[in-house]
């Protein structure tokens, strides 16, 4: 959808400023930042990607018990104005395996018109385990989250491409595990997407090669702006990594850490990143994932949201 900054978009941007101001006590530095900057013209090829919020943005208040996992969608909508949310499975793993809680989660999102975008899955075994039986076990452990994603109306689950061995061996093993998982997901009309999330996955070209090798149409990527610290402590080129993953992107994670007095992220060039996203003709959701510690989670999430609004995204 071309971005012409219509009256509707302007009103969305104005209203989110009010929501952010009411949703948290902005006593830190970000509180002084203008909530929504007036966007500059961005050209005819710009698409108005919608903004979602990843549950991990609120991991501190979720872990402390201040925010209940079942209240995530309403909390994100009320405090950040978003209409899309991305769940993290670790906040629900202690709930009954029969999944009765999933219906309640769906009802709470549906009642306020919020879209459940995806589920990020961790701690279910290595999808590229060198042992064939263990690899299959890891694949089957994700079935629970495929079921939950289908019920919620998500388009994808996010998994980790992790293994051991040589670069080639890990690629082959991860491709095999992903291929098996995609076979389970396809009848459910779900995608299986891989994030740059540690190990070899910090190499965007390697992730792209793994996705290609699966030959599965429902296998894709979740490029994350911030996860490019390699196992040896070195940092891969984040912009090259995102560019390599974008042709397979079915969602995008706008990671953020710190902001200056002008509201710009100090470690990641958001304008450059969104340029890469748009050059790939990507039209899906862009998810806020705030990981900073110097400001409150709501303030940091809203500062990230505002950067995306500045780049032509919409709520």
C-alpha cells in the first residue's frame, strides 16, 4: 500500500502519542522526546508496514509478575497503541499442555481487534541436532506451538536454526529439521521462520542458504536488526545480514537498545535498516523488540514505535 500519509495515518500517529503518554509514567529521558516526529517524504516505493510489538519488549515486568502473560495483547494495545502482537512461548510453557489457555488468549486479542502475528519459540531442542532421533524430537516439540499459532490466527512460528559441527554440517542438519517442521506446518497454513539468534545464524548469508536448502515455500526468515554478535564476541555487519535475509522475510524484528535526546536509536541506523526492508519490497509487519535497560520498557517500546512511524510505518 503506497504511503501517502493520509488523514487516517496522521490521526493514528497523533492518537498513539496520547496513548503513550497516558500508558506510563515517563520520568526518564525518553519522556522528554517528542512522541511523534513529522515524517519526511519517502518516495513512491515506500509501503506502510504495520507495527506490532514483541512480547520480549516487556520481559522484565512479565518475569516480575507485574504483567500477566494473558494480559499482553491488551497491555500492548493500551500502552503502545499497536494492533499486532508477537508472543514468546517461554511465558506460556508452564500453562497446561491441553492448551485451554490459548482460547482465552485469542478471545482477549479478538475482543480489542488486535492481530496475533506470530509466536517466538525457544527451549524446544535443536532443530538441527546431529542425532536424527533428537532432531525429530525437537521438531515434534514445536507441534504444541504450531497448534497454538493456528488457534490464535498467527501467520508463523519463529524457531532457532541451531546445531553443532562444521558450517556445512550445521546447514544440512538445520535444513532437514526445518523441512520436517514445515511439512507439519503447511496443512495448518503456517510458516516456519528463522531469526538471526546466536551461533551461525548471526551470518545472514548462512541463514539464507539454509532457507533455500529446505525448498519449502512456507520456510522463511525473521531478520532482527540487533542480533549480530557472533559466538566469538565479534560483531557481524548487521546491515549486510538483514539484506541477505530479506528476500525470505515473512516478518521483521526492529530491535532497539538506547536512544539519544532526539529520539534516535544510538546503535542502529533505523532509516538505513528500513531502506533495506523497503528495497526488498517487504509488505508485512515490523515488530518492535526493545531490549534496553536505561529507560522503562513501555518508554523504550514507544520510542522504537515512534522511530518506525517516522520511517513511514503505521499502526
